[in-house]
C-alpha cells in the first residue's frame, strides 16, 4: 500500500473523481401485520468528486460532491438533486471518517444519504492493527486481508449502533459482507462490494441488500465543487428544496405506507419514526385524512404519529386540518396531536393558528371551539420557549382585552392558565371581579393552575371577598395549594356546614390535598355522623385514611 496517512494525500494534488453504481433492495416487515414484507428497490448512478479542504485551522478535511445523480428505472433516469449537495468529512491518519460538515440545512435522512457516499471512500491504511469503523448505523468491527495490491474487507459484526437513529431496533445482523478495495496514493482507484444486513426490534424487521461499484474515471468532468472555497467556514449556508420528481416519488411511497397495510398494527412511536423519511411531503396526507378513506382507528393512529413526529411540516399539516370546519372530529384530533410535541412551533403553523385565534375558530361543534382556544395554552406550556410561542401568548392577551364575547374570553383565560406562565397573573387577577360568572370562574381556575405564591394570594383574597359565587371553582383552585390556617379553617367549616352537597364535596377534596391534617381529621370524623351524601361520605373516609405528610 502506497498511502500511509492523510498528510501524504493532502500534500499532493489529490482531486479524484469517480463514477458509482449502487443497487439497494430494502424490506420492511411489521410482524403484527402477518403479511408479506414491503419491498422497495433503488438503483443509483452518478459521479463523485473530492478535494482537500480545511475548516478554519483544522486540517485533514475533504470536500466532496456528487453530480449527475439519478435513480434508474429501466430506461428512465429520474434526477436526484438531493444527493448533489457539497459537504465535507474529516479523515483520521488511519483513514477513518471522524466528522462531517454540512453548509446546507439538511434533514437527518438527507445527511445520512450523503454520509453513505463518503463512507465508500473509507478504509484502514494500516491493517496490522484494525480498529472499529463508523457508518450511518453506528460502529462495526471489520476484518481485512491483503491480496496483491488489493484489500479484502468484511464487516464481522456491529459492536455498537446509534440508538437515537435506530430507537425501534435492538439488533443488527451482518448476514453477508464482501468488499474489494484497490488503494491508491489518492484515496482509492476502485471499490466494489455487496452486503446484506438485518435490523430487528420487538415487532419490526428491516432488511437491506446492496451491491455497488465505485471506479476512478480517466476523463475528468466539470463540477461546482472545485469552485468552492477550500476553507469550509467560508461556504455559504443554504436551504434545500427537493425536486418535484423526488417529491412525487416520496409522496407515492408515503401514500402506500399509510394505505397499503393496517397501520393500527404499528404503534404510534414506530409509525412516527417511519414517517420521518417522508417529512418533506407530509403535507400530501391532508386530502387522504379528509377523504374518509382511512377507518377510524387508522385515522387516530396516524394523528398520534404525526403529533409525535412534531416536525415543521407535521405541525403545518395538523394546523391546516383545524380548518376542516365540517369535520369537528378531525379538528379535535388535530388539536390533541399538536399538544404532544415539545419543539418550538414553526412560523407557518403559528401564522395559521394566529389567524384562527384572531378571526375566530370555525367548527360545527361548540366543544371543539372551546377546546381550540384552551389548547393554545397547552401548546405554550408543552413547547420550548420561542419567538413563535411569544407571538401566540401576546395574541391571546390581546384577544382577552378586546373581549369579543364572554365565551371566547373565558376560554382564553383558561388557555393562560394552561400555559402556566406567571407573567399572565395580573391579567387573570383583574378578571376575578368581572360581572360575568363564567369569566370569573375561568380566572379562578387559571390562577389555580399557576402554582405560584402570588396566584394563591389573589385566590385567597377573592375567596374572602366574594365567597358567594363560583364556590366550587374557588375551593378546587385553593386545593391546588397549601392553604393558610385561616383559609383552611374556613374551608373546613364549609365542608361541614354548607347546605349544597357539591360545595361540601369540593371543600372536602381541597382539604384532602393538604399535607397537615391534624386539625382537620377529628372534625371531619365527627361530621360523618351528619353527612347525608354518600359521595361526600366516601370522600371523608378516603381523607381520614390518608397518610400524614410533613410540611415542606
């Protein structure tokens, strides 16, 4: 072998160009479906160029770019520009890839496709001491043999794999592996091989069979790579769009995934992982979900998976489905799905939600309408703080101030409570004195959710100031806090002497949340003799048998 380290390559004019031919057949089998595995075949052809690069002061970087990449189907060639982004990898002295650099904003799947091209150029320069090698799945143990001027390499087994990428799999088997490498002072002159892998989980199996050739071309070809700066830090950051042909192909695959099998047999988490591949075309599911083609259980499973996917495209799809005013069940499921994510909302999804908030949410079901406004607060609480969440929060407070209707105002006050954001406490406290009992109740409940000293003080003050209206709501809200002795005594008196059974029950439940019950239990035990409500009787018994907690 002529090459011993990357410095030798970097010190010479090393700009190899290759043509590649890769045929991959994959199978996906979900055991619970008890049907034939789904099969897909991809035949890729294209060209590859490299040149030495640096990243600031860091050496041993190599810029790489594919060109003229196409999927071959018989005599048809479908261009695949998603493979043609310039990127870079860092090479160790052993010849192994240790890092990658992407200037374009690429999703994980596209990055993995590009990394796969780079890994064809990886092999160990010194086979006297062979170490593990990385690839897109994780780390595997190779075995090398010298055969004249060539190297024979086989993957023996995966010793470790990326759990974040393969969270549904717990095992990778190498069923077949044979790679023939012709080294060169400038990477390699030729490489060919075949490989069969099987990934398995509890209910999921994924198989991959691949054959490939990578050959140095004698006639050089033009590539934009050689026009890029040798310093990676000077590369311009870009956003990437798939071609229309790629989108159409992905959309067709996605439709087949959802309609070609019983997706209710796939758990929502696994389905969300499968959907990642189609993130760029997730929006194409909209018409299918509104058409009634999917049965009810399949629809629910898909909504659940989209909520867990929680990408910008899935957020936008779910937000757009909220506009299906003649399908309130679809709207409700979209709302539920949106509450499952924790990533910041995209600006597009936020704009759609803001439009519905400001102009009014249209639906045939009044309960779904209430749910929409109240769910906005849950979104704020569940998701990371961001510029988009601030926009929604501000819009809610503006709509409350406008006071278009008592119902909408009450729902939005509840939304602020669901957000758990203390900055809204002054606004909530101001509405405690509203003429509308519904608005007062919403403010009470919202302050009960805040769990701050200030919120409690506002509730306690209102409790003694206006005890005749919304008693149950006040008692329930106070039960979310450790009450002062004065308030606890008043609530205990209500638990024993109030005429209304429901109010007594609310008081008993509020007392049950208190850590210190020394003064409470004897009085309630005595009250059992006169309690006429069976439900209240059971609540007192439950309180009496609860264990004492030490006050913090």
